[in-house]
């Protein structure tokens, strides 16, 4: 008796993974809308995000059937873009917002007469405020010296404004490459961490920063921004950075 030939069932319609993918993309779109509804954004650039969810190739919008390299897509499915399209638009908006904040802080620094003591730069969506270590600390110490308190107080008042507007503060301590070995600080790593923590505690204890918006870490000599072969370069590398970063969650 001949064996019955097994007939492979052919499933019609969209692949099973499409439903999950559609849900994920819908959640992503909702996330973008909620994120930017809470702040004032450039209307044209926000429209760019919305437009990125229309007209992308691969899946139709009018209820027709399309066949592509991933299989047949059934009627009624909406089209979704490649995720990087929306992400790139979001990145551009955050970078523009960071530039505006950087300019505001620079103007504030100039008005307060701190332009020779405090620097501010923008890197993508991050704003970085830099204090050279001699302004805040004595050599080999992590206690904020009295002369540094007015500088931290003045800058902290401005920085706190951004924590109330959805930004987090990350404090980073850095040193030069000259070794240190004391009971309190066995290496530059401990020293740089202690200095970052000291600034963070000042912001929280003295200026009432929300602790949830503040973090601190030390990098020792491992992230120099100048040549450690010269005294001038080592002085530049000894610093505390305050990074202002948009909280996305």
C-alpha cells in the first residue's frame, strides 16, 4: 500500500512575528509622543518624527496585498519604518536642545564672572560643565575647600533648574597620571571617585537636588583630555565634570 504523501500546510497572511513587531513599534511611537509632549520642541523637527512613520518601503498602508522578501503581507496592516529613522530624528532634536542649554549656561557663566574658572561644552545630547580641581580641592584631598563653595553654589543653582525639567546629572572625577598612595586614597581611582561624590553630596545636601537625578563616578587618570607629559596638561586633566543628560525614562 502506497504511503500517503504528507501535504505541508501553507500559512497565508503575515508572518507571526509581524504582530509582535507591530506592537513594539506602536509602543515606541507612543513613547516618542509622551516624551516630547512634556516639553516644547521645534514643530518642524517633531513632524519629522511623525513623518518617519509614513511612507516607508516594505509594507502597504491602503489595505492591499504586497509580497516582499519577508513573505506576504495581508490586507489592513499599517506600514512601519526602519527604527533608525525615528531614532535619528530624536537624536537630532536632543542635540539641538542640548545646544540651547549649553548656550544658556555659557551666558550664565559670563554674567556671573566665572568664565575663567568654569567651562561648558556640548557633545551630542550631553552638556559638560568642567571645574578644574584646584578650584574645589587641595592637592590629594577630596574635601571641598572654602574657596570653592561659592563657585559650586553659583553653578549649582543653575544646574538644578535642569533637573526639574527632566534632566539627570552625572558627576565624573578625573586626575592626572601622577600616582597617589595614601591610607585614604590608595590610587587615583579612589581620589577621583571621592571628589565626584563630594560634589554630588554638596548639590544634594546644600542645594536640595533630588538624589534620584544625581550619580557620581571616578575615572582616575584613564580619561585624559590633555598631555600628561607637561604640568599644564596634567593640570587640565585634574578636573570634575558635571554632565547634564536628558532622562528618557
